[in-house]
């Protein structure tokens, strides 16, 4: 069994992505790792080269600044990296996601177990979304709780951002992949960067979705969706995180938006019915 890892990145230094930690976290189970580096204004290329990892292969691309519909340019850049993968499985990880070393054997076992079962097209991870600091995480049906990150590399798959649409013969629109559980967690650190970096990212990214940039404040959130994180962080990320969590409290005067109220109602229904109402960009066929 051969495993390819892949990601795409641009302006990692300026926008505060822990991309080297992300890559290092999955290298133990990858035979190769493809990094598609977009034209950057900082030292992103040098940062990736500093890894000095023989498994890492760099490809370069120039982003189409005029492509400003539904994040298509993100799907394009991810696909460039994906199409350079040569393994049986392609393991996609975003530049602010990290795998815990304790989960590496379980991920490998899941890949091995499903290798000869073509009905399993992807493996799904349980997500921990950190918010505000690395001692606080989110639990809301408005944030995806599971997502596929390993996909069978015999499939043609396109998607904007972190999604996958599988394209099969006679299936013009594409569909989400049929998946099994990876039996592992994905640690998402995108929302623990400084507000300055998050707002700079918003200014740069929004245009590719045909939207105006949003002004982000960590304080403005429904406190009912937050909870204390009591687990351990992946070893590889600990040098990137501050020794003590950055002080973080919510804005007590924050007025809930209609979206907040809808998600709050959904969360209450989850408690009553014992079901998960978050979006699922996959079809789970095997646990």
C-alpha cells in the first residue's frame, strides 16, 4: 500500500499557518507528500524547503486572480496537488490542520483494512475546532464535526476548499464520497491565530468567493457552543502554540444572530433526539 499526502498553501508566513507542523504530523504514514505552493509574498517556499524532507515534493502554481466564484480557485489549487499524487490513497490535510501522533496507527490500519474494498472511497475524521485559544473548542451543528480527508486515488475528485466531489461515468454533477471512519481526530487550529492574521486572511480570501471581507472578532460568538478542551495536543504543534493559552473571554453583550439562534435550536434538538444535525459532506457506509 502506497500513501500520498498533499496540500496547497500560499503566504503561509504572513497569514500564520502552521503548515510545517501540519505536514510533519502525517509524514510518518506517507510515502510522498505533495505541496502545491502558490505565488507568495513572503518566505513560504523557503519555509517548506527548510523541512529538508526527502518525502516532500514541491510543485508551483500561479493563482488566477480573476477566478472569483464559489472558491473555484481553491478547488483548482487543491486538485493540482492531488493530481500529482501517485499512491493508492491520497491524504489531504489543510495547512491549519494537524494529526495527533497517537492516531497515526489507527489511520494506517483503516487505510489497510479498506484498501481492497472499492465501495469505500474515503475515510472520515472527527474534528476538534479550536477557537480563540488552544484551551477552548467549539461544538455546534453550524461547524462540521466530521469530514473526509483520505480519498481513494483511483477516483477523479474535484471540490472547492476542503470538500470532495467524486465524478463517475454518467454522473455529471458529482457527489460526495462513500466513506468509512478513519477512527482518528483532526485538530483544527485555524481559529487560534491572531485576529490580525485572521482579518488579513479574510481580506485576501473573500474575493475568491465573490464576497466582501468580514471583520472577525473572536469575542463575538454564542458562548453556549464553546467548551473547555481537556485533551492533549499533538506533540508537533506544541512549539507553535504559546505555553499559556492567550486570554480569551466572550463578549457578554453579544446579540445572537438569526444564524446563532438557528444553530442553538438545532443543538437542543440534537440533545433531545440524540442525532447529529451538522452538515456531512460524505455518505457513511461503514463505521
